C-alpha cells in the first residue's frame, strides 16, 4: 500500500541538496502547488545523476500507458531514472507522472539516488568488526561508551583507523545498522549508512537495543564523513 502523505517540493529539494552537494538544476515547477509530482521528481533526479552507461540508445523507454503527454525532456528523464532503477511505476502499466510523490516514495527515491551518486566514486576497502572483544582496548572502550548515543567517532591506532557508528537507543529488537558503501570523496572518506527498522506490525523482542557497527580501515588522516548522518538519529 502506498503511503498517502505528499512531500513538499522545497523539502525534496533540500534533501537532494544535502545528498548531492548542489542545488538541483531546474528546481521543478515552483509556480504550481507546493507539492511535487512524480515526473518533477524524475526530472530533478535525472539532472543531478552523472552520465552513466544505459546501453543502446540510452536505455529502453518504459512501456507505461500514461506517459504519452510527457514532453521529450520529461520522457528522457523518465528513461534515465527508470533504467537506473531509481524510480519505477505504480503497478505494471502506469507511472502516474502527474500524481504527487508520497513521503514513502521520496525516501526510497532519495536513498537510491544517494547510492548511485556514491557508487560513482572509488570504493574504500573496509572491514566490519563483529566482535568488540577483538578490538584494541581504546577502541573497545570508546565503542562501549558510545552505545545508546547517536553519531560517529573515529579512533586512530598505529596501523588502522576505526570508525564507530552508533544509532542511539531503541525500545525493541529488529534494528540493525548497515554500511553498504565507503568511498573516496574530494579530500575525505564518505560513508553511507542504513538503519534497518522492524517492519510495521512485525513481532519484535521487547528489549532495549543499541544499534552500532565498528569499521576498520587502513590508517588515514583524511576526515571521515557520514553523508546521511541523520540515519543514525
């Protein structure tokens, strides 16, 4: 079921700016109502994605039955986001281009867009440390002290840089912190995190939990940034 809460255009633009580092070109149809349509979202996203190989003729045009009225620019934007898997249809044969984008859809679109943007940068090798007991003493003490808080800490040892990512205190089980990407940015190491939450209605253990992961990287003096740090809060 699609969540019916609409997302405001300005909110979407602000979140896009946060993940891309630049205000999107075009900025949508700001003279209309304050809420964003799905084709506006597709156009904004297509404008910030770097050139990517979509195959022959830039990827196939999706066969939705309700896109005949789109302009050539809108069709090209739809082709890009559809073939990259950033935006899909509502059902098998419709895109609903002029319907409003929902909050739930916006979260998914922005998540996929951020993964695409980070995926164009060189990957940085890292190790996920599953057992805190294997950590150097200082790192282990810092990790334990950080449990129940939200944020990122780095600890240097002679041969490695440790990154402690903590997502606060949660009232049930079912939460798990993941780090799908670590990349080399412009003068910094960039991390993308994802907090897995329990599905609505799922049975969860009623216990206080402290989602946390510790990463081990080759020693680096570069600053380390979590590009979507709000996911930890």
